[in-house]
């Protein structure tokens, strides 16, 4: 029997509540994975909504040598000058062929680790990411799209795309489960396909 894959979900203070739920819950419920909460901070974290989370591990690579994948969740803290450096962990997972993902400002951690070099990727906008990391390696391969982008085991997404981030991340981690991923994508898409016009007008 194949051992379940382990996904590290990496948080810092002020993490975005909406960016990890679909990924973590789908990975555990539908794909039999194990999800672990990771943070370079040693104390409980507070989300944008004010909810508390107690990480079970730190971000030291030696503490996470069982990870098959890691997803960096967005927070305004990633844009700060003193943002934590999680490059050693991200590089370690990537070096052993694991999946590394970042959503919203979490993409800055991947850019700083050099993981966008040679791979297509996206973020919160070309001007946004260049405004924070003007000289990051691989910037020429930026894709200006509103959905997640997966290339060579690297998955990235703007903060407005948690659905496609979850699907692209899981598709990269479980390429043999293409039919189940397609079902996931179709289920997520139905929500937007059936919105009544009066509910779609927010002007």
C-alpha cells in the first residue's frame, strides 16, 4: 500500500483565510493526504479574519524531510522588509522532486528562493511582483492570467484564485488522478456558471 503524501501548508502572521481551505481539505478528504501546518514563527498565528492557528512544525528543512509538497499561503507579511526567509525549506522540497506552490503574496517567497527561474508562473500582477522583487530570477516567464499556473512542479496563483490553485497543485502532486481533478474543476466552475445576473452585478 502506498503511503499517503504529506503536504506542508506554510503560514505566517496575518495569513489569508480563503487561500488554503480548498487545497488542504481536498487533499485530505479526496486524495488521502496528510496536511501539516508549518510556520517559521514559534507562536500561534492570527489570520486576517482574526482566527488563531497553532502550527505543528517550524520551517527548518530537517524538521520537514517527509514533505512531498509545500504550499506558501499569502500574507501582507511577505511584503515586509523583514519577511521570514523560507528559501531553505522550499529549495529542499523542490530538490527532491516535490511540489512547491505559492498563492498571493506567498509567491514572493518562491521568487526569493529562485524557484521561478525557467518556469512559467503568476502572482498578483506583473507590476505587483516586480514592485516587491524587481530583479527576481525568471521574471521574463511571468504569465499575466487570473488563474493558477503550474510548470515543472512549481504552482503559483493570484490571491483571487484559491480554486484553481488547489486544482493545479493537486494535479501536479497526483498526475495519475487526472479524472478526479477534472471532476474537482467542474464542481468549482459550476458555482460561477450558475450565478444569476442580478447577483453578479456589484456596481
